[in-house]
């Protein structure tokens, strides 16, 4: 039987402050329920693991973030955008 272990992955304070800053400059109030922390999923007795991204909903759009990562994703993991452009992206959409 396959057993999957799920471990919480707290969003880093630095990343959260960058997201809050981008929202503040776009005149958007970031609510705590709009931030869903990711987790680490490990399949026991294997070397397989998956890091689930942190999900943030801003203006009805899903943004994906990883700790210690200089990029963010929108809706899925196909296209990455520099974290420095987050405020511009939020303002456009």
C-alpha cells in the first residue's frame, strides 16, 4: 500500500512581505484567507517527493510561489515571471 506523508511548509516571512508590498502598491488588501500555504508530500519508502507551491488569490487570480525562489507563476507552473515584476502584473490584471 502506498502511504503519502504530508508535511506543512510555512511561507517565509520574506516572501510574504514581498507579496504584501506588491498588493499594497496596487491598492489591494491582502486577506489572510487568500494565502494558502503549500506542503511537502513524500511517498514513504521511496525517494519521491513533491513540493506543493504556496497559493495566493489576488483579484480572483491564482498566483503560485515557492520559498527561496525568485519567480512566481500564474494559474499553473508553465510560465514563470520574475518576482520583481509582481506589482506590475497585479496592476495589469
